[in-house]
């Protein structure tokens, strides 16, 4: 089975110039725990729940206006859509999510929850 068969398509993302407020809206609206940071077709990093919490600790009420580029973490692994699901699971042992590419474009994302749901047949 391939990564393409379990990935979530239509990846929600932010740009480096977006703010924590936009990240918060995406996380809340889509019930996700991290948002990739993409500029054009280039993945620059990711913003995790932990990054958002740290922004609030550091900036207090002003955190919502902080730019994503100032709080983002290292980019998650990027795999090909044909990658075997077992290899995806191995990557997810170390990373909360992986991005899936089709050609040169990001086509989807796979989280640990996706692997759990797949494994349980949910």
C-alpha cells in the first residue's frame, strides 16, 4: 500500500509572512496539530502546537501578530506519493507527520493518527 492511499489531500499551509493568528485559525478549523510553512513550492518548515504555545509564553497577548517565520520548526520529512506505508510508519516514529509530494508539488500529509486509523481499519 502506498502513501497516496492514506494521505490527506488539500494540505492546509501558511507562508512565512503569515501570523500566529492564521495558524491558530487553521489548527482550530481543521482540528490539526501542525501546519506546514510553504513558500511557492518550497517547504520551509512547520508550525506545531508547541511552537504556538511558546509564542504565547514569549509574546503574551501580542503572540497572534508574530510572523510564522519567527516561530516555525524544522520542516517535516517529504516523501513520494508511491512510498510504502511501512516506511511512512517508520518515519512517523520520529516525526509527528510527513508531507507527500507528487512530482514537485506537495500533494498531501500523513500524520500518526492516519497510520493508527489505517492500522485499525477505521
